[in-house]
C-alpha cells in the first residue's frame, strides 16, 4: 500500500511542480494537466446478504466503504501525449484484478502520437471501448455498475490506431488477452475494433468488437457491442447499450458450439435543474448458460435489474442516493432466512469529489 501511495504522491508532486512553473511564467502554458477524484459509499441489501450483489465494486452490505482515490496526469508536447491514470481502493483493485503490486494501481498508462489530423496512434494500457459505463464514478450517472460492464472487458494493453473523418471514427487495435497487462501466453492476442458515427450533433452510435482467446482455458471469445446516445433536449438524454458475448470452449484441438451471455440496457437521464438530476437504468441480462453472473453453482436465468439514482451536485461534490431492484425467473437470490428468492432490493448512498 505504501508503494502505491508513493507513486500517486510522485505524480501529484510532478503535477504541482508543473503548475507552479506555470504560475511563475504566466505567458507560457503548461504542458501538464492534473485531475483526480475520491469516492465512497454505504450500501445495504434488504435481505442483509452481500451475495445478492453480483456486479462490480459494490459487493458489501451494512458498512461504509471507500471506492477509489484517483490521480490522473496528462502531458502534451506538440504531436505527442502521455497519460498516467492511477487509483487505489476497491474499484481500482477489482478493475485491475489480474495485476499484482504496483500494476494493480494503474487504470491507464499510455503514450499517443497524432500522426495527422485524422490519425492517432496509441500504445500502452487503456480502459476498454466496449459499453456505456466507465470505471470512474464521475463518468456514470448510476453509482453501482451494470451486469454488462461487470462481465465485459475492463482494459486492453497493446497498440491501436484511431482514424477520424468528420463525424465518422474508426479504431483498430491488437492487444493482450482481455484484462491482461502481462500476457500469460505471448502468442494469444485480442483484436479490437470500433466504428462510430455522429448521425447528428445530438445522436451518436458506436459499434464495438473484441475477439480473443482466454489464457486460462484457450476458449475463443467474441463480444459484439452497440451503444447509442441521444440528446432530445438540454434537460433530457438517453443511452442504450446492447451486447452479446459468444464463447467457444476447447476440447483437445476441437472447439465446440458457442455458448453466450447477453444484455441490453436503457439509461434515461433527466436534469430538471442544474444541481439535481436522476437516472433510471433498466437492464435485462441473460446468463442462461451460466457463463457470467451466475456461474456453475447457480441455475441459468435472465435477470431484470432496475436502478434509479439521484445526482445532487454541491460544488465539486456529487451525492448519489440509489435504489436497485432485481428479479429473475428462478431463485438465484437469498432471502433474510437464507433461502432462495426470485428478487433482491438494495439501497446505497454514495458521494464523490472530482477535482
């Protein structure tokens, strides 16, 4: 833990030094920028069973918990740029679950080169392009995470090229297997792809793909993902995310028929006034093949999860009260008595500060 804090302290010191240099020479703009955040939450499951939570970052009940302390340093010099995005805490640990030591504190660490005004090359480790939600709490309207985020990719380590032509974007990349910074097998790689289109200034669509082999069992995985965002008005916007992950397991040298998990979610975001808004996330997650949230110990089922979250903004602070209701066609949850149940309800109160 001390080593992690030392690294974050060094990043902060470097940034503050750059800021100080800018203050002493006001006519010269600093190439450095520094930002960060800290968040925490209290969550209670109405059945007092933490096992009813199967999504990332909020697997606790009846206790206060630190989410993550983050520090991000960006540096730009002409066509080159560098980003170091570090974090400690529960979110950072679960996000970098394959890493040990200092790497477990790294969310993103990459360099980029803007070869032309339409081509940017990036190498290093970065958060995935798949899905609607982000690891940083200030990037989301809900504090708890969706099933699709929790069982999709978190990060990629490799190289990619981003091409932009007006409102059209294209990304192609090659990376280590999903969520691995140090690849257990150097011969196994992941193919990354994204196509984005701004249909209008207020309507955008993203088509995403990740195809890879899992180092643990050599299964072939391919995930197809779509995100649509629309802004009908200044106070109301919509997000839609749909995804399907196909998995072919290997027996000897033969791959069997693909099994899959899938999901679709809508995000209805409404801000009646500047300092207050709320979001309703409705998600259907199909894990009938027991590949993701349910696992082999549970019977397969489809989960219907509804989460309504408030966003109360007080300066740099945002307070997020949140109620989550889930249901399934089978007894995949636990009641207060410890018996099987078809529904689960939880409440959390979270807060984050962004600077």
